[in-house]
C-alpha cells in the first residue's frame, strides 16, 4: 500500500501529458482533411496519412473507413456513406463531413481529421403531388404569369440539387418562367384563351436536375379555363318565323316557341325573352310570352270569323348584352262556318265509345265511318292524321276503319286516332279542317314470358355457413300486365332440398351448412312463371362454388404404423412410406409431417412422403424405436394437426462374433485325474453372441489337423459346450491335451466364429498346471468350413516338448547365429503384439489365426 501513491501520481502525470499532446496535435493537424464521394463501393482509396505523419497508424473510428496500419491508406468499408442521411440538415447549406480519430507515429500521437462526403446525383427530383390544378379565366391577358406553388424537391446539393423546369404538350399556349431570386416557377399565358373553344388543358411539368447524369420527375399540370360573359344570345335558325292559328283556338293554346342560344356557361348563359314595346296592342292582348322558355300562347279563346295577321317582335336578353331580336308572323284563320259530323258504326267490341281489341290480332276492321252534315259542303273527305297503325278505306261513300298491323299492348296500350274532316263550301272556299278523335284500347294477352335480368348467376359461398343464410336474389320482369305479368319463382324438380327460393321476392337461401368436401359446386335451375292462362315461364341457372375452410385435420390411414429395417441400413435409407390425406383444398390441404419429441435417428422426408434414417443403426444398442409423427396443414387462420404412433423394429444382421467367457484365457490349464470316470464333465466352454435369432445360436466344435484326428480322450458337446471324458483314461493319455475349439454362430449365409484353447493335463498329481506358452494351431486355416464333428487335434505332449527342447539346445550350441536370429524375430513379434493390444484390436479371449508354421503368444 505504501508504494501505491507514487505510481498513481505517475499515471496522473502521464494522462496530463497525453491530453497536452492531443491538444497540441489537434492544433497542428487541423489542416489534414480528405474528401470522398458518397455511396462508394468497399475498398476505394479515400486518402493517406503517410504524407502527413510517420507510421505506424491506427484508426480509432472504423465505421465508414478502415486504415492500413503500415501505409496509412484509408479505404471505404462495407457500410456505405449516404450524404443525405448523414447530414440531413446540412445537405443544401454547407459541407457534410465525418470526424475520424487516429493514433499515428512511434509515439502514438492522437489526431483528428475530417472526411468530407461529396454529393453525387443519387436522388431524383420529387413532386409532393402528382397533379397540379390551376384555374385561369378565359379573358386573361397574354403574358400574365401565375405562380405554381407545387415545386419539386431534390435532396442532393449543388448542381445535383439545382432544378430546371419545362413543359411538355403545352402546344405553345403556355410557357414557364423561372426566376432565380423570384418567388418560384411561373406559368405564363402565351396565347389568347377561349373557354368556348377549349375549356381544359393538360400538360406535363418536368423538373430536371443539373447533375452530369440528370434525373427528372414529372407532374401533371391541369389548367381549367373559367368562363367570362363574352358571348351574347342569338336566335337559332330553327326558331319559327311564321305560324298559323285556327280562328276557334282555345285559351293557352301553344302558338309557337322561339329559341335563342348563348355559348357561355352557368349564369353567363342565362337568357330572358320579352316582347318588343313596338308590338301592337292587339298582339299584346291575344298573346303571352314565357320569359324563360320562349313559349308563345293564346291569352284568350279565339272567335274569329275573318283572317288576320299579327307581327310579334321577340327580344332575347343576356347579362350585359344588347338584346337579340326575331319576328314571328302569326296568321289567324277564320273558323269554319259549316261543320261535318262523323257517324261511327262499331264492329269491334266497344265500351263508352271506346273500342277494345286484343293484341296480336291480324289486320281487323274496327268500325264504319260515315260523314253527316251540311249538304252545301262539296268534296268532303276523311283522313287519319299522323302515323298510326290504322287505315281508312273509302267504300260506297263510307270509310272502313281497320288496323294495318297487329297491335302490341307492351308497345302501346292505348291509341288515339285523329280523323280529320276536310271539305269545300259551295262557293269553293276551303273550310277549316275539323278533327274527331277515336279511342282504341289494346287488351293484353299473355304473350310474354318472364325475362331474367341475368341468364346465369355465379356466386361463391364459404362452407360451414349458417343455416338459413341468404345467397342472392334473382329478378325477372314480365312485359304483360295484370295476372299475365305477375311473376312467381321456383326451383327445378331435381334441386337439393337444402335450397329454397321465396316465390314472391326471388330470394335464394340455403337451409343447411354447405360442405365443400361433400360437394364443391352446386348448379341450380330457377324458374320464373307468370299467372297468365296458360302460364309462361323462363329459366336461369345459378352456379354456386363452395369455398374451402380449414375444417378437416390431416388424417393418417392408421393410428399406428409399424416398420422393420435391418440394422445395416445406410444413413438416409428408406424406412417406410406414410400416406396422409386432407380433404381440404389449397394450402388448407397442403400437409407436412414432423417427428415429435424424438432424438432418435429418424427424420421425415416430406418431398417423398417417406420416413428415413439419419445415421447408422445398431440393433445391439437399441432394437426398437417408438415415437409420434405430427401432421399439420397450412391453414390460413388456423392450423389443424393430427398424430400417429410409429414403431420401428431394427432387424438383426450377423455383425457380432461369439465372445468366449470361459475359459478366460488361452493359456489357462486344468488338471484332470486319470481316475475320472468316462462321461464325467471336467470343464465347460461358455460363450455369448450379442446378435439375436439364428445369428446368436452358438455351437462348439473341436478341430484338429489330420495327423491328430481321433486321438483325444475328451469330447465337446456342440450345444452346451460341456467337455466330458469320452473314454476311460489310460496310461497313454497321461500328459497335456490341447483342445482347439471353434465357437460359431448360426448366421446365414456365412457364420461368424472365434476360437479358444482348452488345455487339460491328465496327471496323478492334482497340483495346478501351468503353460509356458499358448499352443500353436497347425491345421487348416479354413475353420468355418471344417465339419462340426471333426476329431480333436492332439498337440505335442510334454515328452515330445522335452525332446524338442533338447534338440533346440543342441542347435543353439551348434549355431549362435541361428539363436541370435530367433531372438531378433521374437523381439520384433513381441513389439507388434504389444502395439496391437494397445490399439484394442484383439481381445484377451480371442485367438487370431496366423497362417504360419508356428504361433507365438505373449501370454
């Protein structure tokens, strides 16, 4: 603790010195700056500190630039610089820069330098509104300017943000004027406007920046020309100039109508009609003029026996306009002094002087007309005025009134036949024609079937609708009248009972919920029938498409799937196919399968609809797997699911050799008394096989080479592995017996096996026996094909071993070199066995077969 104070004081002094150095460095390096265009790609050289400061270099802020610590070069990074985003407020007004800090030089000086972000033309001009509306009066003076408030904006700076404007499709009527220091963009009128010629102009206002690769924006400029009262009324050419009025005309009879027009619009086109003050008093007394419509009517009944002509001067006045005038000459005809009457003899059915004729009748005689009256009238005749489907045929001084074609009640239910009587007096003067109106009523017959507004109706209805829901309303009309035109609605005989239609309103409804999976479409026939006799009807079809809802969960064919797979199946092997159905359509019926809560080696392949393995299987580790598969659809609002149980049995293959438990070693030895009775079990071989079935059924076989066959007094039971005394032990059986046992499983087509030595010493003394080395197999190497009942081999006994030892000692004395060679071979073999034991390739109770003349062991 006592030494802490000086250290702290030293650190404070260093910090103070560092701050002083930084401050001085900022003052010295204030002129160091770099500039780079915005939006540069990564790896672009922005500048270098090498010309200003010695190495090394370290950039403290590496957000937009990174620095080579050896060269001091600055390069752009993946993070691009957007000038408008970094400096939104300074974009137009001043430079945009980013301050960077770096440590430079051997002494680690801290410097700060700006990097100016130069603008590029990466922003197009933009109008706030796509349409600009302006109203201009048609009497505006050429050269008048109008300010366009809606100017384009450009976020770039300098030339890239400076905008030029021009008009397209203006046809020389308008132009633009842009004042640098003025209020903005001005629209200038170049030619005289006339609303009556063209009341609207539509053109394109284009704003273009001044960048090297200019960008532009367009807004639609719509100019509406407003009306001024620059036109006066004038009478049209079809306005009448002369008319005639019978001398017996009644009050309010329409004499004529004058018409004037004004090309202006709205209140500027209002016209007021009046009679000139110069019109005679007689004319003012007989006629009136409607100031708005121009109708000229009689103000009283005429009872004139003399002809007369009256001149009417009519004025048409507009707002701030001198009145236009026209003259109408009205000729008043004298009333006829003699009158002729018409006698009607009805042939057709009639009521109250009105004839009634059913429609669709062929040309029929309706009545006989006969003239009656003053005999002084000469050359009188009857004629039908205007075009009507009737004719008058003279016959013996009378006239037959007939229809000229079948009458149609739906076209016209009542006809008024105006029959004109014309004649001359005895003096030869023309008598004013008189008119007689004959009324004919057309009786309706049921000749029109109901007519649907649509011959085919199509609609879509979601399934699972509420019962009683209204689907649509059909409508049919009948041109007939009364009961003939009264329409009722019904459905076809084979229509499902769930559909109903209101016989009066035609509203179609469904009384039950629709199920798309049961029936996705319905076709109905709707009939409209009138109440005529006999009734007529027509039909329309209604097509109903039932829209799907996700109301069916995916379904497995069975709730429990069982599969079998051999344990040697490779990864991604096919385990089994799974069929799943979902009667919904579209995404509602599109299903996927997933393994639920399973860490086992299985996965679902949805593209093939199969279950597959993910790794190698080992039946001896796990012979059965059970898990669940979850099936889910892709329903829009709700996802429906179902599950199935999966059981997979791993089938065994013969991939495990039998493992010998007893004896525990090839060098173990057991002493057997020569007094042992034949049939006595002296020891047992015990082995296990991790496979199952035939692959794990073990048999034990003693094998021996040909010279040693049938010489062993011991027998091995092939099933139990029990080793018993086969016969009474004799003097020749004394000594060591080596039984070479092959332990096989029952695998097909080729069994697996292992071998073990059982060493039995027949000796009077029951002392424990010991082996100096493991016995050597000198028989055939093909042990698998050796018959199971092959005799037991007999290996060299103790006495022959002693003789061999003496011979070996003699050979060692005779040849030192041979001994040394044998020692070297033995050491090399021992080293290789030690390496194999360390690698774990050979187990202690398995004897690898060496197909050599001799077998050596380190046991």
